[in-house]
């Protein structure tokens, strides 16, 4: 109840209502926000949209959900103690013999499923079975796009939140305490920001086995600096304001002053920059995957789709799909960032 009441107070705040109205006034940003949310929501349930396993199976008066639980051929009266291949006519016949049935997702392929029944060599063009065709390994392009979009968005979202937390904390300490803290912090940032980031990312990625969390850690080493200057400037200005001096004179601690009195103003700039940090994380992961230094081979990846389009110029649907999907994602995010910037700009009026 406490969280709900606090949310109601935040929602009823006049300044937040004004910001939301300004956000909605930017029509392309407002509709881009909802389109992106719908796409992301669908991708969260990718297993129910594109999968090589049925969603529900009715067999011998029992309900089975292969998406959440693994079943062997023995469970359906087969001969081998291995995971059932539901696309195999033999398994389908075993289920139908017991008056059973299967409910399949719209696309009967997962991101790593290979279509062995292609009528032409892979990469094959779009068909009713493979909506966007297949790549050079016979994998469904739509399924890889759906799973790759989810993975890339989650990666960029975690990176943006983590970068913002570190950047705000560092900028707040530098701006509030000043002196040697600010001096040594700025010198470190100047040296660290001068590093060739992409080359270091490639070197580190080639030394270790890439994974989601390892790539996130590597990118986080550099992405946190984008917010330090903005937050530092806000704290340098805010620490000399009258209400901050009055709070300090009344004995309020530094942590409380930073969190309650200065940080809310600094968060305006942080929220404005977050969509662009999100874009940077998504494009960085795509670039690393395209160069072959990103996620493990076989992982669903937008960068790997771009590489597929480059390596298979005789299959234009691969390049068109990669280009169109990346363009739509980046355009939507840029429009959302512009709307967020307008919403938190005090000079903007509806």
C-alpha cells in the first residue's frame, strides 16, 4: 500500500502531469513509445510466438506444456529416452493415436531450429512456413529476429540502468564534495575516456569466452562516463543554493542533502539522456556481434543478422530484414528520446 500511495502522489504531482502532457504533445515520440512497448512485450513471450515445440499437448487425458517441461519419446509411447522431436511425423502419429492433439505457436521454429524440409538450398526466400526466409544455415529469420530483438533490448536496458546508477553516483560525489575528489575524479575520467574503447572491447572479447554478462561488464566499464559531467554540473550548482546551505546549517547529513535536495534536479538530465545511452548499448552489442566478438556463436543477434546479409548478397531478404529492423528500432528510440527531452525541458510549453 505504501508503494501504491507513493506512486499515486507522484502521478498526481502537477509538475509530473505537465511533463506527461509535454511528452504526449510530441506525437511521434508518444506513438513511438507505445509501438516500442508493444514490440518489446511481444518479444518477452517469444516462446509462444516462435518455437519448435507445441504450446500445449493433450495426451491420454493429460495436459502437457513442452515449453516449460521437457518430455522424452517414452512419455508418448516411443522407443528412445531422448527429448521428443515434435516435428517428427512419428511423434505426431503417437500423439494422435491416443486421440491427442497439439497447439502450435504461429511460427514452428525457434531461433536455433533448422528447417530440413526446404525445397531450395538455404538461404531460402520467404514462404508461408518461413515468413522472412531462412539464413545460410537453414534457420528461420523471423524467429532469430524476434529472439534477437528481445536479447538486444534487455542487454541495452540493463546497461543503461547500470551506467546511470554508476554515472550519477560518481558525478554526485564529484560535484558535491569538490576539491580533491573532483580534481582526481576528473583526471581519471579524462585518462579513461581517452582509451580506444572499441579496440579494448575487441581485445577483451577475444581473450575470454563471450557471454551476456561478460559483454555487459566490458561495455559498462566505459558507458558510465556519459552522465558524469551532467550530474557533476548540477551538483556543483546545487550545493551553493540557499536551501541546501540552510539544510546543512540545520545539521542535515551530506547523504540526505544529496539524495533529497539535489539529486531530484539532477535526475531530470539523467532521464533525458537514458534513451540515448540505451541506443548506444544496443548499437555497441550489434557492432560486436557483427564483427564476431559478441555473443557466443548461434545466439540470436541483430548483429549476426547484419553479417548474414553481408555474406549472402544473393539472398537480398536477409540484408533487407536486417536493415529494416535496425532502422525501425533506432528511429523509434530516437523519437522516444526527443519526446523525453521535451518533457523534462522547463522551457517547453504545450
